[in-house]
C-alpha cells in the first residue's frame, strides 16, 4: 500500500523481545517474518530500514540491569546487533541502531540525573559498538530526538534543567559524532575510540513541525556535515486528524525549504498506521488513508 502511494523508503522497528525471547536464543518465526518482509519490500521497489532499538528491550535483558549495567549491556547488545547484521544485512537498505537514544535513559531514570547520565554514557558506547559491527554495509543512520529547549518558568532550577537538556539533546550526540568525545552533564568528558564519524546518514526526529527548519540547520552546524546526507522524521501529534493534516502541511513546507540549502535526502512521518491506543497514524488500522495521509502523499480526496 505504501509503495503504491509513492513511499520509497520505509523504516521498521525490529522487535528485540520477540526476536530474542531468551539470552542467546533466536525465535525462528520472528526471523522468518522479518526476512519475508525484506523480500516483500524488495518486490515492491521499496528500500527498507531496520531500527534495532526503539522503546522495548527483552525482559531477560532488563532484569539483569539492561542499559543501566554497562558490563551487561556491553556483552549482550553487540550480540543482538550482530544477529541482525548476519540475518538481514544482505537485504535491508539501511540501519537505525538506536531510535531516539535519550529515551533509553528517560525510561529507566527520568528523575535521577546521576543515574540518567550513567545510562547515557552506556548508550554512547552501545552506539559505537553497533557502528563497529554495521559499518561498511547498508548505511547507518542516527535518529536523534530534537526540540528547542526552554525553561518551564523563570526560576534558577528551571534554567539549569533546560541547560542540561539542551546539552544532552545537542552537545552530547553531535560532539560525539564530530570528535569522538562523550560530554554528559555531571560526568567528566571522555574520548571513545571509533566514535567520531560513526554514522553514514545524519537523522533527526522532530515533534514540532514549525521548528523543523531551524533544528535541521542547527544539527548540520553542530556536526559539520561533509558529504553525508540528512534525514528528518516527524513524530505526528495527537488530536483530531484535521489538525494533523495542517501539521503535516506545515512540515511539508519546512522540508521543501530545507531541501534547497541542506543535503536533505528523506523525510519520514511516524507512526504511519494507527496502533492500538494510538491513533496518530496517517492510515487507519483498516488500511484507510486519512486526510493527513492524503496531504503527505498528495493523493486527492475521492
């Protein structure tokens, strides 16, 4: 359906808990499903990108510490990436090792800056480890959640918190990609081998469509892109589809303007289809294209 609508690139999250229900174990049904999916995409003329970590991790991984335990994560995360590379690397069009990496720390320790920083440090290393395994194959894309950070009020704690969030969203990841240094608030900067330049495509995700152009320019300036393409993903808002249609239209205007001066290669929206309890998609669960979808694909209303 998406191919017929004109989509040329589709990003799919690989369900880690389903693929690896136990440590070192592979679910054959899940592996077969994703292999069949790559063949279907190829037959439809669509390039498929696999995201290896979105929100959920296996319970067995989390129960032993997950990304809160650097040693545990350093043992099992690379093995998961290796499984995906060996299983699907010849068929996918690209990789997104970690989607919105700050969300990993937000899920575990949203209100503990020290532990939050420890997890971020582990995730930086996890990104580097994934790059070491995946580089040289299908392009590796980042997916950093970006937004303009403003203090919630005029108090000093609010200003300090906004400064910390801005450093995490921008300086941490972009400095890491630029010169290989992990700079996390409250922790000493550290150099990480093979971290500098550890991406093929600079991908960012935005939640406020009107900020798209400014955030793309800031991302490019921070990383100092040289010959590498740029992608942007728009996380669709909740609410009525009529409002979402207007938001998609504004997003479209922003990316058209961005494409005139930046190496913008691809624009995504997420989610594409409505999910149980989440009806932000541009297509219903019954596979009916919404007005927001018609706006995105330029399909006239019947």
